[in-house]
């Protein structure tokens, strides 16, 4: 059974930091590109960051460049998103996504709220 389980969300003040984790099971993690998406209230889901199968290549949305860092540990079947200098506009549900050639898997999301 394929599972992607996100954790690490919560309430943080502007300027603060959070680290999201996504633990994968039920598929060969190292053979999938991995992504973090987010969806803010009333908005469409958007791609935040992407990482290649080996972790050697990463890409970021312009809105988070220089503040967020995506990484993965294939030995632990886990992906991370380090979020620094958080802004109120980063408030959203953050989703983990595994993108393969044939299959595409999603987690249920973790809520990040940036507010004073």
C-alpha cells in the first residue's frame, strides 16, 4: 500500500522557521522525483519545490527561492522541506508528491499557518 505521510506543520510567527517531512512507503522511493506543493485557501495548488531522484537537482518557485530548501534521504525514504523567513503568504496546506513515469502519488497534507 502506497503511503506518503507529511508532518511538521503548525503555527509559526512571521520570520520563523519550520521543517516539513514526508515519509514514503509502498513504492521504491529512490526511483521517483519528489515535489512539495501547497494550496492556500481559495487558491489553486501550486508547485513549491522539486527534487530529482538522486537529490542532485532541485527547483523552486520564485516566491520561495532563497528561503526554502528541499532535500531527501533515500536511505530513510524521506523528503524534507526546510522553510525559513516564513511570511503570512506562505500559509497553506503543504502536500508531498511522488512523480514517477507511470504513477503519481499524493500525501494528505500538513497545514502551515504563518501569523502573529
